[in-house]
């Protein structure tokens, strides 16, 4: 039997963290890989629980779209490049909206949190991929939360999980992207602090368009090349 996923970010035996959260984290970080079978008995043994909580957790992950039902049973969902591009297109629109709403509604405490998250990200070395991925996600989530719009945060969380589950490593690790992205982050946070809704929206859209373009360049270097961006 393969070893139990470490669920990076959680203590190994912290019972306060639900099995659902542990499995979701393992999928998002790539510790449970796309296409990997999710067998109830195996998961129950890994986590020292009965099969009932495993079944309940898998049902929730199925509802989240993070697992798929196949003839072999449940597996970690595999998403195509084309599906990920579609998600990027949606995120460009919603991240732009989130930045606009954040600029309109942010509090002084929100700005302080954004500044802290930004400083934490910029203090890292770009080759520390796990830490950069976590800090980058924390910064963007702080932007969502600054808008005080719960449904928008839920939607963006779910979309982000789908991209992360397919590609656990951030595009910030691509050569040259680290410096560019940090400048973009600085500008977005500045616009939110000044409550410039139009600029914050435009900068966020540009930032995620750039991230999509970097992802395409990464795919170009993979066997089979990049997917077609044509939808016609």
C-alpha cells in the first residue's frame, strides 16, 4: 500500500481537522495525484477512521468537483489543459470583480492584512515553491475577503482549488515571473488601499491574464505542446 499523504500544512494527527479538509488539501497540493484511486478501505486505514467518515468526505469532494466516478470507482479528478484555460477565463472576470469590490468595501484592518500578506510573500525566495504557493494564495484570498462578499469568496475558492489540484505549483516559479508578479501585487494592493475601484479591477484582470499566459508558455515546453486557445 502506498504511504499516507502528509497533507502539508496540517499536523499529522490533528483530530480537529476534518477528514474532508485533509483529503481536499492532499488533492490541492498534489499529494493525491490526478487519476489516483480513492479506495474507502485504504483511506480509512491511512487516517485511522471507519469507512463512514471516508464515504462522507468523498461525497463532499465529489460535490466540489475534485473527484470523478469511473468504472474503477472514485479517483482524483483529472482536468484537461482546455478546462484549466476555461477556468482562467472565468477567474480573470471574477478576480477583477473581487478587486473592485475590495477597493469599495475594504476596512483599515483589511488593508493591514493585505500589507502583511504582501510582505510575507515578498520576503520569500522564489525557489521555495511550497511556501510561495501558500503565501500567494493567502494574499489573493485576503483580497477576496476585503470585499466582504461571502458568495464571491466561495466561488473563487472553488475555482482556485480546481487549478491547484491540476497544477500545485504556482506560475510564480516560472523564470522572470516572480519580479513581475510582485510588482503587480504591489499595484493591486495600492489601488485597493486608495479605493480606486476601476484601477484595482483593471490591474487584477491584467495580473490573471499574465498568469494564464505564463501557464500557456509552461505548457508549450511540455510534451504535446500548448492547447489551442481557439474556441471556434
